[in-house]
C-alpha cells in the first residue's frame, strides 16, 4: 500500500486542478436541456478544457489494465447508467437525470468531480435519489480528518443510502488522486466504522458514491465501459476530490457554481 502524501506545493497544484474541473461543470450546466445529445455535451466540455482552460481531459484515451482506451473527454451516465457512460448520439429528454463526470489535468495534476443534472423536470423519485446521493457524498466527506478510517467514510454512506431503501454499488469506488488519475487507496462507499486505513494529513482522494434506487447489482455494456444497473433502476452519483488537513478536510473541487453543502443534521438517519 503506497498512499502518496502531498506536500504544500503539490496541494496548491491540486487546488488549481480541482477548481478547474469544477468550473467545467459550472460551464456545461446551462447546456443540459431536453434535445441536446451527450456527444454535444462532450464536445463543448472538450473545447472548454482544451481551448479556454488549457487543461487536458484525462478520460480521453485513458486505458487502465484490461480496458480499451476511453474514446471521449467526459463521462455522461443517464438514468440507469451508473458510471462511465460514453457520450454519443443519445438525445437527452425531459425527465432524464444525467451524471457528468469531469477529470482535468492541469500542470500534471488531476482534479476529478461529478454532479447530477435533471433534464427539464425530473420526477420526485429521481430528484430524491439525486438528493440522497448528494447527502451520502457529504456525509462521507464530513468523516474526513486525521486518524479517522476509510471504513468510517464507507459506513456513513452505506447507512444513509440503505436507510432510504437505496443500495450502494460495490464494484466501483473512490480513489487516491494526484499526478496519476487513480492512485491508492480505494475509497469504498460501504463498510464498518474503525476498519481500514487511517487517514493522514496530505492524503488526497475522491469520494464518489454510486447509489441505485433498486438493487445494487450492475453489468457492463458491450462498449467495454458503460456500467448500468442490472434491474434497470435509476442510479445517481456525485464526486468531490478531498484533502485531509490537520483540522479535518478541504474540498478541492470547488467553484462558484458548486451546489451548497446540505443541511444534514435535521434529517440524519
Ligand atoms: N472520472 C471517473 C472517476 O471518477 C473515471 C472515469 S475513467 C474514464 O474515477 F476513462 F471513463 F473516463
Ligand atoms: Co474519480
Ligand atoms: Co470522476
């Protein structure tokens, strides 16, 4: 297990990469409307990253062991798609929910963040899933402080999701991040308090729960990337990149348009 501890200059670079990734989401939000294709959202984000920000879209041609190179610059996961949806001809329609996942490389460092968007007017059930998943991510983030454990993070996420009758995807997880897209450790979104690696100041990782309205089982589509729920139930995901500080945590993927931190204490399970 080699978890990298970032020094102050690396942390500064990660703040910049995180902000830039979040700013791509701020930019693309107004384009998420009925009638747009996921391919068009990808094209717009690609142009913004490359031409305006001068960042590199990390997904493009990303090829972890056992995968074919990812063909696009962002991930667009619609409705029952869990993650890694490949942008293309799919036309977004009123009532869809879509996760847009952005990873940029700036000055050699990665910033990774995703948000849910409702296309037009989504159902109450769909909005509820997105909202609870957002709370799951934040409950996980609020566990982050020196000497807390990875199991503490997973536990609160799992408890919150399951208390609302939802399920947690097990096959994909958060991850350390820095000069590399996916570093150690793995951040599971389920688990037991007090188990797993202890957090230390200078660690940077993502928290990115994938929560299903139905059963937790998933399958991969023939494109080699897109993950969907086996029962075709809706799935939602939010992602932030987080630094462990002496005092607790700092969210690195912040921007002017990032949604507010939820008021959790009133509805904690
Ligand atoms: N951004 C995703 C994550 O949060 C990874 C996408 S890999 C890709 O870890 F190749 F599909 F882009
Ligand atoms: Co990630
Ligand atoms: Co991501």
